[in-house]
C-alpha cells in the first residue's frame, strides 16, 4: 500500500532518518538568532563557556542515554550531584587529600546506582518511581548530613583545577567530558555491552532468551549512570568552591530534556550519544542566550519546561511515523 | 422448517487477512431456541466468524441477516445493542464493580435527574439471575466470584440487553466438571427463553450432550452442518481433519541418538500439571495441543522464562537450573517463541544484529564487536536461508513475516545448541516459507540437535515429527510413534 506523503509525514519521516542533522540545524539557527541580539555570543570565550557549562549535563547525559536505551530512567541525579559535592568537600577538608575526596564522591555515586538498580530489578519498582524516591532520600540525606554549605578549608590547587583549570587553552571540564564521551561512544556503538543495552531496551524477553542477564545489565547501567553523575557533581563542587546541599535542583530534568531532545526514546531500545551531545548543548545555548540577551533569568526554567514538552512530542511523532512506515 | 424461526443468517461471508483467507464464502443459519455447536481445528475460521458477529472485525463481503433484516455492525457495542452477545474466553467484566453494576453496565436504570436508581438496578438484576435459576447476590463484587460465576454474570448481561443471540467461545475451558454442569443448565434455560446460541468448542462430548446441531469448519469454509442425531463423533472428526497431506513434509532423517533433554514432572502454578518426557539427539518431538492445552507454557517453563513450581530438567545427564534464562541459553537451549514480534525480534535492530544476538560474543575481541566478522557470518545465513532483505543493516521490523521467522531461525542455526524448542514455527507464514522452514527443522535434527516442535497444526505435526506427544489441560495425554500416529487418535487424545 502506498502512502501519500503529506507535509507532516515527510517532516516526521525526516525526523527519523535525519534526526541529528535536524538537531544541528536547530543549533545553528539558535546561535544565529542569539548572535543577532548580541554578537558576543559567538566569541570563542563564550563558546568555551557554554561548552564548560554543558560538560556536567553531557557527562551525566551519557549515563542517562544508556539508561533510557535499556528502558529505564534516573531522576535522582540532581540530588546525587548535591550530595556528592558536600561529601567530596567534607572529606577533602578532613583528610587534606583531593584524591580521597573525589574517590568518596564517586563511591557515593556508584553505591546510589547500585541501590537504584537493586530497587528496580529485585523489588520490581518502576524506575520512574524508584528514582523519585531516591531523589527524596538523597536530598533529605544531604540535609541531615550537613544543613549548611561545606566551605573550602583546604585550598587544594588540584581540587580547584578540576572545575576551573585549563589544559592548554581547553578548560579541564571540557577535556573530562571529551574523554568520557569518546570512551562511552566506543562502549555504546562497538562493544558487546552496548549491543546488549539496545537489545534489552528493545525487547527484554528476546534479550533474555538470547542469554543476556537483563537484571545484571540494568544494575550495571544504573551504577555507570550514577557514577557519571557523580563526576558531574565533583566538577560542580569545584566550580562553586563549596559543597551546597541545595545545589543540583532540576539538574536531572535538564539532562533528561537534552537526552530526549537528542532523539533517545522514552520507550527504550533507541538513542545515540551524538544526539545527546547536541540536545544537551541546545538546552545550554537556550539558557546562555537568555542571559546574554539580558532577559529575565527565571525564563530559563520556563523555557526548559516547554522544550521538554516539545522533546517528548517529537519522540511521539517519531514513533507514530515509524508505525506508519510498517504498513507500506 | 419454519422460516420465521431463523434469527440469524450469515450469507457468503468472506474475510481475508494479509496472507490468509480466514473465511471464504461461509453460509450459516441459527434458529430461535437452537444450540448450535461450531467446531474445527485452530485456524479453521470459527473465531473469525464470531468476531465478525461481535462487531470486532469487519467482513470483506457477504451479508448478515438478523431477524430477517440486513445487519451492519460498526463496533462491539453495536452488536450488543442489536441483541447479539458474545461471551469471549477473556471475560469483559469490570472486576471492581458489583454483579448488578456489571449486568447493567451499558444501561444503568436512572432516576429523574440522572442519578443511578440502585434499588431498581438490584431488583432487576435479581429478576434476571432468577430467570436462569442463578443464586447470586447482586451487590457482590465481581472480583470475589469464581470464573464460572463471572461467566454467568456475562450471560446475565446479555439478558439485560434482551439479547436474542448468545455466542459462547469455549466457555468450559477453565471450568470444573460441576461448574460445567451448571453452565449447561443455564444454557438450556436460555434455549427455553427462545434465544439462539452459537457454542464454539473443542470438546466433542459437549457437542453431543448439549447441542442440537453441529457445524464443522475447516480452512475457512463450512464443511458440514447437521443435527446431532444424524451424525457421530467419528464423522465430525473426519470432517474437521478432512485431508491427508502427510507427504507434504519430507522427514528424511530419523536416527535417534542418546538422551539430550529429560523433563521430569514439570509443573507451574497456572497451567502445567506435571509433564515428563525425553528428547534424543537427532530426534524431532512434536507436541500437539489445542488452544489452552499448555504448549507455550511448557516451552517457557523449560527455558526458564516462567517460574516453575515443581519438577526438574536434565541436559545430557546434568541437572539444569530452573527459572534462569541466561543459564539455559549458555547451556545450549534455544527457543523460538510463538510471539515473533513480542518475544523474538528486537524490532529496532538490524537484520544482522537480530541474527547474532545470542552468538555475538563469538565475534567480539576485548569486548568489542568485530563488525566485519559478524556481517560475513550473517551474510552467509541470509544466503543459505534465502532471506529477502535489501541489506544486513536493514531494520528487521520492515521484513515480511516469513523472512522475520527465518531471521529468528538463523539466530539459532548460528549458535551451537543442544536443544531447540520451536513454538508454532510457521504461524502466520505463507505456504512457500512454511515448506522451507519445515526443511530447516529436518536439517536441524540431521545436525544432531534435539528438536521440540510445539504446534496446533495437525499436518505440520504429522509431517515433521518422529514422535508425537499430545497435551491437554497441562498434561501429556498421548504419545504416538511416527508410524502409528493418525489425526483421529491425536485429536481424541487432545480433547480428552
């Protein structure tokens, strides 16, 4: 049966086939519009600034992409980022060792991921609910741990450099992001683990029949995702130079919006890291643009809300268009 | 015969699904107060017909006359409004509501102003229940009733709509003998009330106990329709089976090696009630069962997809861990599921990626997949099985059913297996691809595998199997060698 391609269908079909290209066009268009408002936007300093600000969401977005590919989600990363920051700063204060502090922060991330994974696979609690619960537990937990911000009493140079230093002209957070990005690009696209992620999210029963230990894979993905979020938490605490228990609010939504905007499906089985990178940066550019154009900063949250709706809407359009293609 | 007595008449009804002619030119008439049995093998067309009468499917051509006037149905609600009530196996009740609320679900008696008139509702429900000699409290929650009582509520719902035709789809499949007796009483009450009843069943003894007329379907056509007094069980079975095509499926190899898989007393909470059998190397064991006999449940229990409540499995003399799919897969079990899209394919992935899913490990070095090796191997199987696909990278979603099934078979051919379980390997597949798949089954056995084929298609069963096991109600009720098996014997065991 032939399908008469109306304009709407052509658009959604293009969304499927050229998702990344469309995203790049959106990114370029946004940049041009903002530059017209304020030419400073396109300066190298501002571009590096945007990338450095994006690095945390991109790093956490790598984990979120993998989780969404397996059909799960993690809403606890915003609270985790705050907790990691407070713990890292506190431990460095106490031990005078940056390495121990960072290690403690990453370990907290890994443990949180393990807990999320066990709640999902052993207690069979839907990850949307399970990680909202974890979000509450961690946020309450960090307030119980320290009600006020943990200040920097150690003045370690290494700690300061994580978020603020440079490698040549390249800010260290961008370098960290690039390294992690390339490693996980390999994992997702070329490794057995990556193949299993897609299979598990695409059809869990088929994955199980093929001998994939779906529960173990999901637990490991939760751990990887939370540990990556903890890396973002370490960068953030270094940039803020204090461990703030109320930081990271809404971080999880910024990350998820970017990832979905990048074409990763909420239904599992689909998603690319390229899309995530562009999606997260688009979110950042919108936020940066609002500042650089001198608009009211509270608009950032409002606009992010609209973008999230748009991202999910596009995800639905993609799914619909796909089911229509089958009937050809 | 008094023409006025005919309440429902179906003329030259045809219905086609992609690749299958489900009904071709069926004529059928039902009289007031008549209980007419519809029998036939799975896929004969009974379900399609009742779904058309229920307004679920639209017919391609032909007409339906109801009380002498043409009937056009646009939805399931339509048919109920016109007086045709279908009681499906999956009951359509709202479990959280009361008996009375369910009986009058579509038409609550209202007070002036729109509030529900509870007293009238409960009184009229009581009247309806009384008219079929049923003692149930109208205010009881439906979720607290047994399946059999829930069925009665569905029938009462038909009466609340003053239904003139009631269609029942295998109503006794989940009932105990006592419950069946009371169901029959209710059906006989319906008959006295002048309601015409179409009774779909697999159990022939019910036909002769309950029904006035028996109508046999085969391959989408009505083969015979006779008063029960003018026929007998043997004649009906012959009509159901009809053809002899045992030569269609060449089973070239039938050597029997050592025991590969031993199943002992396998039981699940729901369906299986202690199944034991053995499969040998190079042997194809066909397992037959009608709908609801527990075939698919057996396949899933063996593979570990469903939890097992009792029994044990042995693979080449070594105990197999139960309930662990990854363990089964690594031990060398393969499972081709009945539900191709829901449980077999990963639709978002490519043809090659679907083929190699269980064996992709073999193409990996240091955890990274060597795509070249993977593609070379996949290409080999695309050619060997003549899979029609534009490329290896094509999404498997866009292939035809037959080609998708071949991709799944390739998946298991690529891997070194001990046992392969094939659940309905040719369901929904055109005749050409069917024959190719049967040839592959033969090859698999020749390669020394223990092959289990679960099927509800009689010709397939007789064609591919070295040995046939018959299941009914979660048990094995018959075992036949290739030479002694006949369609009649198998069917007799399946409806036992």
